[in-house]
C-alpha cells in the first residue's frame, strides 16, 4: 500500500491577464498478488481544486499469466482534468470552462516466444465529457482568432493497437506497431486524430557501445482542422528516422 498528499499552487500572468488556483490531492494505491499468476492494483485519487471543488477518480488494473509466456491485461479507470489557467485566462481563454471528465477501458494480451519474438494486442475505449479544445470560430474571448471551447456532448475514442518484435540475429531486432483509432464527438470525427498510425523499424548493435536504429512511420486518414490555412493542413504523411546511441 502506497499513499501520499500533495499540494500544487499555480499562477498565470500574461499581458495583463492573470489567474491563480490551488489543488490539494490525496492518493493511495494497493498492489495485490493473490497467487503467482495474478497481479491486481487498485488506485484512488481525490483532487480538491480551489475553483472547481473536489473530485475522486480511480483505476483498477489486473494481469493474469496462465503460463510464463502468456499474459492477459485489463484496465478500468476514470479521469478528471480542470482547464488550465492558460485555457481560462489567456487572450484565447474562456473563464467559464468546466473540467473534463473521462472513463476508459483497456483489454490486452501479450505472448512471447523465448528471446526471439513477442506479439501484443490491446483494444481500448475512452469517453470524455466536455472535452476542451481550440475553436477558431468561438467568440467567447477577445482574440478575434478563436478561443478555447467546451465541446458539448461526449467524445468517444476506440480502437486497437498491435505490436511485435522479432530478433533477426544476435543484437539485431525488427519491431512494428500499428494503431487504429476511431475518435468522434456526437458522430463528427475528431480533428488531427489519425485513424491509422503504423511504425516499422530495425535496431542493431553496431558495437558493444554503439546502437543504430532505422524506422519509418506512416500516418493516414487525418481530418485537419477547419481553421488551418489551406497550405498548412495536416493530412496523411510519412516520416523516416535514423538514429545512433
């Protein structure tokens, strides 16, 4: 059992716009291992915000290992996020914004094949009430270029993530990761959230002290912001990266 208290004091001052708030939080986490195959964690957190009052959130997670090379995982949680001082009090802010509240669930399975390979799959589902995002058409502030806005209704994000690794030889491994995300609010797709995100790469040990990585990432089916300039809209793109450590 781990537990603790913390207090955060924040203040904001930009161009004459000011704001401040305090948050006192208490949290506790209980880790249990009923047997060699099962791990369970249960966490609770209570945040008392000077402007928005108190809110309690929690998280329940478990892992079941029916055999040494196979694991099933599940996570269920709730979330709370107060709008930042910038979102409330800057030139683009709206002082009437209320906190976001969320609920999330994940279910996954992981399988390893000795030291040669591993595969993992995770399905996820998240709901966010009163999502805060920038709205170029909002007139709640005096910027003239849009303001932070509360998205009415519930934003839902669901999908699946697949990942795997395979050792080609000693010191050389290929890896891959693919995520499919379907995110929308009241049937309208969420902007700047790609449906497809694919990463493929290879990592190798050049020497005992030098490691090299080459990867390619493809992001597809992105709904750009309606307020982005015509020649600056984010859409489908591919990035190649190389690195040495």
